C-alpha cells in the first residue's frame, strides 16, 4: 500500500506549527523535509510526521 502524504496546511493542523515555524525548523534540521510530488507541489510522508511527533513526545518527558 502506498504511503499517505500530507500537504502543508494539513501538516500545520497535525503539528500545531505555523508555516514559518515549519520552514524555520526545516532550515535548522529540526523538522523533516517534504518530498516533491510535481514540479511545484510538495508533501510530507505520513511516516516522517509520525516520527517527528513521537520524537517530540520523548523530549517532553
């Protein structure tokens, strides 16, 4: 089965981060980078977002 991919607005809803925070954290290598879907469209693999969320929960404890 193909992995699900999330566009930016969905990633914002899932993570609670704003667009600027997502891109700032990507630049600091603290957030996963998206993959290209087409020439201009990008999305984040569900597994990358799930792993990032899990790592945040670990660091909060």
